[in-house]
C-alpha cells in the first residue's frame, strides 16, 4: 500500500456516515458483516460493504477471509484503527470540555 495522507483518511474515510459507529462496533468484538449490519441502525448491506472496503483500503481494519463453505469473513481493528479510535475519544473529551467552559 502506498503512503496515505492523514487528511485523506479523515476526509474520505472518517468523514463518511456510519464510519465511527462501525469502528465502535468492531472495537466491541462484532466482526462479521451480518452482525455489523444489524448493529448499526439504518445501514444497508450495500453501504456496509462500501464502508468496510474503504476501512480496509486505508488500513483502519483488517479483513480475514476463511476458506469455508459458506464463506466466512471477519473484520478487526488494526493497530492503526485502535490508535485512531483513541484519538477520536480524545477529540470527544476536548469537545465536551469546551462545551462546559461556555
């Protein structure tokens, strides 16, 4: 994979609807596409597929395919994805602190 600009990750990956909710579900251990679709309100199978593809492309999650019948696919947070969620948590704390100071 070529070098990815962090701005591109935020704009094209995290800026999309459902992305953070999807990452939170994967962080909680929900790893299979069917489970993820049910766990995020309003997300269709098509949107889920697009979002997971983008998360894999940017190295935020890893995809593991098992050679079984029926095929089984699981998604887990990469080290980068884990750290990215930590940063998102910090931004959330910063935002809450700023609102309290108003």
